[in-house]
C-alpha cells in the first residue's frame, strides 16, 4: 500500500486529514455519531459517498483504495 499520512485536526477530535505520499490533502474522515465517513477533497469515484464505516482504520483503508488510486 502507498505511504499515506493521517493526522487528526487540531482542536477537532472528529476530523482527520488524509495526505498522499506527495503531501497533498486528498481526503478527510469525519466521525459523526457512531460512524466514520470519508470525503474526497478532489473529484473521486462515488463509491465512498454516504458509506458508513465502523472504525477510522476502515475509513482510511477505503480512502486509500478509492481516492488515492484515482488521483
């Protein structure tokens, strides 16, 4: 798997930024209620829109699969 970086937003424990190996922010993960959601910062396939994930790790895996591989 590509080397990606995930960093929790300062001051917001419900938001993580996902960065590509080049350092560009390509997605973010939000924690709403009991679910995690992935949102792309660039146009990306819609297979992640509205999909719920049980963990931040599962959301990150989907971000890598759906967003990074289509950048």
